[in-house]
C-alpha cells in the first residue's frame, strides 16, 4: 500500500522523455490499440499529446494542433506552459495537473493530456465526446401527459436535464470517483438551503469510504454500500429515470445520487409510500389523480393478499359466506392447492424472465405459447384448477400496476411467504405471517427514516396526502421526514 501511495504522489517530471517512458508503460501504449500518443514540436518545445480513441473529439484536437503548429520559436521563448495555457490553446475547458495520477485519471475518463518539455505541470483539455443515446421516456415510468424525456447513461446529460427544471444557484452536484479501477463518476445532488445537512454529510461520508475495485453495476452497488448489509427484500431507496420526478424530490428536501453509466437516479431517504406514487397522478386533476391512486392501491393490495386469503377460504369452505359461495373450487385437481400456487408462482417468474430475454419479434409468439400451455392445457390435464389461474392473473396485474419495480418484486416474495404460511399453518399461519411482515416493516429504517412513515409513526397530515392526491397549492410545507431547514414551500 505504501508503494502504491508513493506512485500516486509521483510528480510530473520536467524531462519529457522520462514522462513518456513512464506514461507509455502505465497506459500500455503499443499494446492497447485505443491509447494514442502524438509527439510533435511547437516553437522548439517538445510536446506529447495523449488521448483515448473514441473518447477524444477529433475536430477539437485537430483544430488545437493546427493552431499550435503555426507558432514560431520566439512565441515560446520562456515559460511554454503559461503561454500555451493562457494564450495559444484556443479551448475554454483547460486545467493544469502536477502529478501523474491526476494526468492518468483525467485521461482515462476521455480528456486529452499534453505533456510539455521542461515543465513540472501538464495541461488537460476536456475535449471528450461521450457515447450516449438521446433522452427517451423510460419504459417503467410512462405517462400520458407531460414530459417524455428521461435520464440516460451519461452523467453530464442527467445533470443538465435536472438543472433545466431547477434553475437555482443553490443546486449542488458534488462529484467524486468510486472504484480503484473503474473510477466511476458519482454525483451527490441536493439543494443547499433545503436538504438536511446531516443527511448530506452522512451520504458524502459513506460514498467517500467505498473501497472496491469497481462498480460496473453502478447505482445498485452504490446502494448496497450506502444502506449496508440487509436481508430485507423491500427497497430502502427509490429509483427514478424521470428528470421531473428527480426535481420534485430535490425541492422536497431529498438528497439524490447520480451514477455515471446508469439512467437510474437514487432518491434518499425513501419510505414504503414513496414507492406507491406515480407521476401520472400529478399530471391529472386532483380528483382523477386520487382515483388513479386508489385503483393502484387496490392493485397493490390484491397482488399481496388476494392469493393467501383465497387459499385459506378454499382450504376451509365453511369459512366462505353463502353470498360468496361461487369463489370456491368447482373441480379439484390432482395436485394439492399449495403445490398449485407454488408451481404457478414459479411459472409466472419463468414467463417474466423469458419475456425479458426473448427478442421482440418473438415475444408475441412466446406469450401465445405460454397462454396456451399454462392457461388451457395445464387446466385440462389437471395440473391447475381454473380459479388458481384466475386469481394468480389478478395478482400479477396488481404487481405490474405497482409503480416501483423493486417494490413489486418484494411484494411477490411476501405473497409467496404468506401462501406458504397459510398452506402449512392455516389461519394461524396467515395471522403470524402478517404480524411478521408488519413488524419487520415497522422496525425497518432507511437512513434513520422510519420506513412506514407516515403510518408508523402516524402523521395525519402526511397520511392524508398519501391517501388523497392533494392539489399542489394546498401542499405548502415540505415533508417533515426530510427535516429540511426550510420547511415552507410557498
């Protein structure tokens, strides 16, 4: 470790040949085809220009080299570095570095480096062109009305999309690099006078203390370092790919984490009820938005409790009221009900994964095949009773109606857990399972924030805002859970 730290402190030598030998060895010049170095002389001074093919903008580099080649020796008689930096390089994004680790770090993120003979510093030009796609509406957060742009895999574009919506000089994007080898850019975003400073410091500290060789899985790896070890299936942070959703949470006092190479932005802190709201509710009138929210709540509730409750009633027909006698089983199958539910749940997961990995031209054929085999043939041969398929389909629709993909997956595990508890322990199992889930959620905290707030601990005003989609003019206070120093919004 001491040798590694000494290497990182290695200053740039005034001898250009020594720099060339060291940097060429570190970068693998001549071995890696995409690392380039161009040596030329400007006004009697030797320069080394380092770049990464595909990262550096060829137009900018060619223009700079054309202008430098027009310089004469008398233009570079003294202090070549200052002359180039302040006068002769026609580019506005310039910086100086004095150590080789700074030079290499900036070069490997796509910038262009210039080593100057007889100078203890190098010049860095931010002339990179990042491969990216156009901002498109995310598939998991589509809306009918409103903006249809979304975050991309490029950090700079994501910050611009956010600043376009919050034109406040107090909006901060603190940049840092995570990963000894990947050096992935991570930005901590917050409004300086709105976000809680303790939360900002805590997140900053945890991000800076991430020690790992790389985070190729981007935001998910960062989340696991921030939250820590946990076997809790429920998402403790919220993700969004929509700039408007990110902006509204910044205005509420939340702190966001942007990770380069990922279109998902992490929102902290997050409670259970953050995951059940959708942007579409705020693009409609309050009455329509409230109706959509209630329908979504019904779908989430059905996705968790419909199958366990029906299984309990089917196992004990005497518990079914006469008015609901039609919900019972008309024809028994060869497999016990519990086995049917477990097989059906596994089959649903298999179809979901198959749909993800199936090429789009074949996805329709795959859907028809699954519907025929699972829906019709499985019933005819006696694997499933029709009611199992019906109620599983309703639960699946409710799961897909859940705005948060992560919450939908967690609810699926809770549903399977409750089904098993009912299958083995009947009514006692259902009560015990519900108690375990509720207590587990009640004691869960997301960055010192109660996960079930505002239900536990109860906050009437905030709970009313969860149940009813309030008109924006009536929401004149920021949520108390973020502990904002500026709680007033209007």
